[in-house]
C-alpha cells in the first residue's frame, strides 16, 4: 500500500515537472517569436525610413542680392510636388524669386515662416524623395486594421447565440408628449414649474427672451457716424527699393525738365491705316510706344550725351540704345529693358515691349530683364496724365515722359485748327547735358513723330 502511494506521488511530480518544462519551452518559444517579430518590425520600420530626406536651401538670387522676404508657401507640409514645381516665393527689392523642388516627393517640414527674412544658403524646407502624388501607406494600413477589427466583431456577434445577444443601441429618450401621455395627459411638476413662475404666475420663457434681446442689443452697439479708421501695411521690399532709388536720383542728379508739344495727326492716321494689317500678319497691336522708341533711338545718335552716364570722374558714351520702358505693376514701378532698339523695326519693338509688359505684370521678370538700360520712356498718358516731370533712372542721364492726347486749337499756316496734341517732357541731368543739348534732343523727337516718314529716311 505504501509503495503504491510513493509511485503515485512520483508520477505527479514528474507530470508537474513536465508541465513546467512545457511552459518554459512555450515561454521561450513565445519570447523568441516576440524577439523575431520585434526584429521584423524594426527592419520594416527602418525600411520605411530608408527614403532620403533632402534639405533645400535658399538659392543664389543675384550678385547684389543676399537676402529676401519669404512671401508665400505654395506647398504645405504633407503636399506632394513634382520636379521643378514651385514650393515657395521669395520677394527681393528687385524681383520675386521662385524656389522649386529639386526632386519629386513630399514636403516634410518648413524651416521658415511667411514674412521671415531669409538669406542665401539658409535651410528653407525638407523634402522626402518619392513619386509625385504618392500618398503615405500608414492611413491605408490603419483603415485595413479598422475594417478587420470591425469584421471580427461582426463575426463574434454572429457566433453568439441569439438568446445571448444584447441590443447595443441606447434607448431613446421619451418625448414630452409621451411622458404626458403616461401621466394621463397631466404635465409633471417640473414641466409646470418651467412654464410658469409659481410665485408670480408670469411666463418665464417670455422674460428670458426679453433679457436675451436686451443683452444682444447691448453687446452690438451701432457704429457712430464719422468713424475714422487707420490701417498700417508693411512696405514690400520692391517699394522700399523704389523709394530709395528715386530719392537717390533727386539727391545726386542736377535734374532739369523741358517741355514740348507734338501734333499727333499724321502719326494717328498712319497707325489707323496699318494697325489691322499688322495685327493680322504679325499678331501684335501697333501702338504709339514703338514710334516713340524709334524716334528716341534716332535722336540719341544725334545727341549722344543723352545716352551717356557718369561713372566716377568719367563719362561713358554708348553707340547702342538699351531702352528702359516703365511698367506699372501691383508691387510698384519696374523698368524692363528692350535691347539694341537702334537696330530694330517698329514691329520688333512693339513685340518686345508687349512681351516685357506681360512678363512684368505676371511678376516673372528676371534681373537680366531690368539691368543695363541707357535711356527711359515713361508713359503716364495711359492713366490720363496731362503734364508731369519724370525722375531720372540713375545712372542714366535722361528720361522722356509721354502724356495723354488732347484736342487743342493750334495755328497752322495762319489758320486756327483743332489738332490732337500730346505734351512731352524730357528730364535730363544737367551735369551731362546742357540746355542746348536737352532742347535739341526733344525737338528732334517731336519732328520725327510729327512726320513719321522722316524716321524711314533718317532725316
């Protein structure tokens, strides 16, 4: 009997040891699996980060520009971009510079805020390389896991016996009408007290509505007549630079302005006769600017001092004419340059001016488009100006101002006739041009425009 008990105890201990061994083996297997699984996860984690993130810096803008203002972010964090697609715009005192994406991918981080001053070479944003428009896989995995969990819940609910399934919808709150019905049509005490004040018998709802109306009237007072408000707006870099250069011109140059009147009759007749055919053949509108540009180019050959500039203690004379044309843009006045006007025809000049004007209004001018002018024409007549004294665009020595055309009575061959007249003004630097040269130049321009045939004959 004793031996049987000993054998049973031994067997139980062996089973216990076997159970412990199995549990330890299972634990070691599960730990090994967790370790393996963690390695897999870690490998997967690192595989998603193998995509290289590139930091894009503020590009070189020009030799004379070292900083600018970050105006807008065209792409926000998380947006996908294509190669050479615009990401940000930097405003300088001369032009707006677009910062494009060097590779296709996704914007990961902005390293500067709008209206911040940024310098050349500064870190601007971080881009993660990849295909344009590629979305991150994390949301999809999350959606798939959510859908899988929902489906597993549905399966569990379907596997439960019908008698054990619980209605998971919350009971609906009874409506006031139902509660009244349950009480036999008599409203409860709380309902009666909310409708009437027990002590006074007055309608509480009406009183509360009156109080609300009074509070609303007090909170929104009517604006007093004659309010005077002020708005302060920070000047952009281009406007600051324009103001600086204009004041510099007034301080440096010995400016003098001379005026003259031009009879525009023959020029207007010539334009009216040929504008339709030129538009049809060359797809460009024939305006007055091309005639004025050609007349100035011819007059500058005869008066070379008007095409010169002062550099230190020397005068630089030029045998070419690079014409700066003043164009008004939303950000300020810019002067893109039409080069070698002296060798161009009227149609070529018109095409160049039209193209530069469109580029300026679109804000896509480059520094090369605005540098190196030798003479400037400003047309204030398009805005209705009758007279004006234009300011010299340094280091140039003269600027011609055009104005609006008005019909005036003039004397022609002893007869008083009505003619379309434009007043033109020439502001010149008296350090370079004497009065005789300034007046001679303007008279030459007038003669060319009053008889356009002289421009063809170079008389």
